C-alpha cells in the first residue's frame, strides 16, 4: 500500500500517526498547495489529510486511490458524492476532541463575560499603573451563573458543552434545525433560542444549509449584548455581518476559534479589527488540539487505516 500524508504540519511534530500494521510505503509532506495535490497523490492507494481539498475533478484523475483518511472530523473538503461514485472510501475521526473543545468554549465564555482580554491588554498598556485607585471599571464584569446558553448542534461536543454549562449554573437550550416544521423533544425552536440566549455557541457541521447560518437576519434576532462563540467552522458565520454587529454594539462580544479562510490573509477584516475590539477574541483553530485529544486522534487514524485494509470499510 502506498500511503501519502499530504499535510503533516496539520499535526504537531511530537504527535506522529503510528504506522499501521500492514505492508506499506509511507511518504509525507509538510503541506500541499492545490496545484501540487494531483502530482503528489497520483500513486497513492491511501491519502491522509486534514484540509487538502479533493474535488470530483481531482479524484477522477486518481484511479489508484482507495481511501482518504482524514485527521479531522469535518469532511467538507471532500466531495463525498463523487468519492462514493468513484469507489473511494472516506473515513474521518469523530469524538477525539469531546473534552478539549468544550473546555475551550467554557474558557471563551468566562473570557467574554469577565472581559479578561480587555483587562490584560489594559495592564500591558499601562492603564492600571496610571490609575489613582487600586482598580478601575472600564469593562463589564458579568456573572456566568444564571446565563442562558443556546447551543446549535447537539452532537457529542455540543452535549458536553451543555453538561459543563449546566454544572456552572447556566440554563441550556438546544436549537432545532432552522427549517424544521416540528420541534423534537429536548430541543427549542431555532428563532426562540436566538432571542432568549445570552450566549450562542455553534457546534453544527458545515453544509449548504448551515453556511452563513449566522448572518444579518439571524444576528438581529439576538438580544442586545448577547455573545457569540464559534469553534465549529468559519463559514457558519457571515463575517462582514458579525463585524457590523460588534461595531454597532448590538452584539456584546464574539469568540472565534475558526475563520472562513485559514490561515487568514493579511487584510482579513476581523483580524485587523480585533486589536481595537476588546470584546472580540480570536484563537487560531486550536481548540481541538489538547495533548490527550492528539493522542486519541492519531491512534484513531491508524485504526481507520487498518480497518480499511482488513475489511474494505
């Protein structure tokens, strides 16, 4: 089996994928540009990747390819319909970040509610040092306990976020699909969640139905001062609409671990606005990558390879 790992630097150097227990040749690249994909994948039986895009056009030119093994949960970089038609199996890794991502979300909640980044930035800029009193009151401090958290996406991560939030004394609402005509037990209609929540956290997959789920229309449904957290996928949010809502004051704050384009370009509007918006926190798509999560992830990738070779599934 010819195995090609196209974007090895999507994992830390100290978190290699254990080699599978079958005869193989292994080749890897730190990263792969779109124009390099075809040449590097041409002789592969198995491709390992995190974010390299595999369109129908590319896969049609790879007759040897049998498996795309993702080092991630999201599959939006693969044309799944084309892969199935071409007989290419796609295996992702689910559940590995069910501890670290929820913890990151809870950290975001406290950071926004307590204005932690604003106080820290002030201290670095000398605001505290030049203060006449032992403290000052430039930024809001709001209790987490008693807040209402609206969660969009009730998978393992969304449910764990809800469990942690309830342990902190928060009320949790799970949003029904926006287009649903009936509301399932344990869910609340989408628009009601937006209008009632103090905090919205996104944990749904990126599909054509969820792309720009948070836009000018849905942001307008939020109560003034509500907070928005996204550790799912960047395109779930219309970033121009988000920036407008932050600048207008309608949105009380946002914490993002993902952006529409990653890494963001130098002229990215949110990145450029962040230094002047103390209520905007951005981390570089890192919520998933705790030490324990990486260990689980790499082991699951190895098991996916071995299961495919043994069973074809």
